[in-house]
């Protein structure tokens, strides 16, 4: 047998504790990490970006269960736009949306960041930013990696209190990391001056997606008593700082833009106190978490089998509901899964 039993995200059925999104994202990152590492070094060929993305979305749908809705669109639409998928963390009124382009690391730890689209050879990163802002999302790259590291942007963001503490000993939580598309734009722009894209600089600045999008801050077995507005505010703060650093509007990570927390909506979605940093941020990241845009509200009520056309074409839109009281029992389909080493 070439695989070993994979430790699954935990849920306490006696108390009906909902499955942690952070645990699932960390599980997905580990699966991606080992699948890609084995494909490059032990059992080639390595999976492609589309295969990894399709499987990761499938994992989100099947494990997070009724807290997630997935709307899948056509590949032709994706080719027109260049963005793989859209992810919203929401509580049915407010949320944080990410417009995601996936990039798989090669065996030599390099990514095709300078990919161009269409007859005009427009850089994919430019289209990603343009269309993300058109639909009220933050443009990011999701990097699929097969090695771990220490320090870099992750350490700075953690010290600023922007990331959760949930990691795994083998470093496989680095299998899926987020990087600001603005940072990629800047690096790709160096090519106009005859300079190479610094791949190591970029992956070292990326952040594990489970630590950015965590819905259960604190200990790994922390309760789910935190309100949905607190969860979304934490995600908003982490994404905002990642974007500001990516835009080179901030030399380092800061905890100063974290929105206030509280039980009431007016407190939980309060304006951030750092006005100067708000001026530097894209409109979607000014103040606190924004109300969901019309196309997301429409999807919340739509049938997944017959989705309305998206305002900007994409492969899939994934809506993760962290509303208060959304108890979820884990399906048993994960039992018996293996991780290949």
C-alpha cells in the first residue's frame, strides 16, 4: 500500500459542532501538497491546475456540506476572463469575496505568472485585477506548492495577529497559499525592464489560505461561539493587509486596520480606525466588511443546477456561509481516504 491513513477534520457529533472551514482548508492544502510533490518527484506526471482546482472545490462542497453552494460555469467563459473561480466567505448580509487565479508550481518551484490572454496578449494578472474589482472581489492568486518554508510574509502577518495558529508539523499547510494579484502585477512589470520574475520572492510572501480564511481562531479545538461578524471581520483584516502589502502601500503587516468586534452588526462591521490606510486600499477594502453585491445575493437564492449567468465569466463561484447557528454534521465520505506519500 502506497498511502497512509489521512487524519480527517474533526467534529464532535454529541454537541453538533460545525465542521471548521479552517480544518477543511488545511486538509485540502495537505492533499494538494502531497499530490503535487509525488507527481513531481515520485509518481509522475504531476496533476494540472484544473485538476487540482476541481478536486479542491469538490472537497469544499462535500465536506463543508450545506454551508457551501457551488455554481459551476463553462470553460469557454473562463478563457474569456482568465480567472479560475470566485470564493465568498459570508453571513448572508456581509462578506469578503476573492477572485482567484490558480497557479501550480513546477518541479523547479516556478509559476507561469507572465501568462497572456487573447490576441492582444494582455497579462492574465491585469485581467484578474480588472474583473475582480468589477464584481466587488479582491484579486488573488492561489498557489499550489509542494514544499514548506519558514519566515517571510507569513511570519510577519502572524506576528501582527492577522493569521490563525493552525498549522501542521510537516508544513503541508503551504500546499495552498494566497498571494495578492497586485504583487504579481508589480513583479511581472519588471519584465518590461528586462528583469526576470522573482518566483522565490513571490512564494515567500504568500500566506496559507487556511490561516487567512480561518473561521475558528484560537486553539485547534476552540468552540464555534464566535459570531459570524467576528469571523468575517478577521478575514477582512487579513485580506486587506495582504492586499496593501501586495500593492506596496505598506512596508509590512500591521494590526491597525482590524475592524472592531461585537455582537451587534453596527459594531462588528464598523469602519476601520486607520483612515490613511483606508485611503490606500481599493474601494472594496475600505471600512469594514461590505454588504454582499447583488449577484451574490441572487446566487444565494438560486438553484445550483441552473445558475444565473455571472456578471464576469468564471469557472465557479463558491459561497461559504458562516452565519451564526449553522450547525453541520460531517458526512462520512471522508472515511478511508488516504494521503499518498
